C-alpha cells in the first residue's frame, strides 16, 4: 500500500501531456508519473556506477588496474599514522 505522498505543481500543458501519455498506456497519472520518475532515478544512479568502454579502452583500463601502484609518499605517511581508536600500549 502506498502511503508516502509526493506533491508537485505543473503547467496545465505539462499535465495534459502526461495525462495523454498515461492514457495511451492504460495508466492513471500517478502510476505513469511514478514509473517515469523511478525509471529516471535508476538511470541516474546507474550512471554513477556503470560505464562502457570499447575493446581497446577496456584493455587499457585492465592494464592500469593490473599495474603495480607507483610509490606514494603521502599515502605511506598516512598509513603509518596510528589511528586514535587503536589500543595504546602503556609502560607499566
């Protein structure tokens, strides 16, 4: 059961366009708008985690992932710092 409300304002022309498209699909305005919004939201989220490469760029990408990392002095210093949550050794 749907119980979360989503309210928005639209121009009459936008509402009419949405209503016409919804009618063609045999849906009501709310179902049509919710489906369209969810489809777009999923596309936006997938754009953040999925990318496509042609074969040549894919080989180059894999080669970069497989290559050894270059020395990084800043990272070495960071990893050498004792975190504040680490147990301390006290001299007794």
